[in-house]
């Protein structure tokens, strides 16, 4: 099933140039799913243990209260595409391939995802750590160490 889709990635730049939108398309360029990646910031919070913060900031950033990271903006399947049409894990794997490729160019110690409460379990199953809920926009801050 997977090889019959001939899925390829298309990358689009947003006008503000703050990130990239990646679209998985089939052989007819029909959009199956998409994700967005960019640069993000994680601010220190008392909800983050000192040990974890030290691990995130690395050597040489001893007093840092804000860290730059790779930000996962969106990760979604086209609503017109059935779950059976897109192999399980395909979208997440393609996203992680793009993350690791970007990391090889610009570095980065972790991937930050901001999500609603209903997606916490999904991201935790993928290895993300739940940090805290952002008081500004009520999104959960979750990270994946790279």
C-alpha cells in the first residue's frame, strides 16, 4: 500500500518566512497530510525541573531563561483522506526526517510542540515530555529530546 502511493514531499515557504509547510502528496499531487516546522522559543518555568532545564540548555548557557528550538507548528492529515490511505506513522516519520535534516544544518537540542489537551497522549506515545500548560494561550508545551 505505501509504495503504491508514491508519496513525495513539497515544501512551501510562508510569507513571513518564519517556517516551512511540508505537504505529503500522492502521485497526482493530491495533498494527503501536512506539517509545519520553524524556529521556536521555550521560556523557563518553575514547572520544568532544574535537571531537565540543564539538559535542555546544554553546556555554556548557564543563566539562559529562554532557549531556541525547533518548533512543530502543525501536524495533520487531510480530512478527505482516510486513515487507511496513509500508513500508520508515515506522517510522524516524515516530519521527524525533516526535523533531523534541519537539525543537521542549524543544530537544536529538542523539538517543541504546542498542543491542546486532547493530543497530550498522542505526543507522549511518540516520546514527548509534557512540560506545562501555557497560561497565555492554554496550549500544552511538550518537548522531544533530539
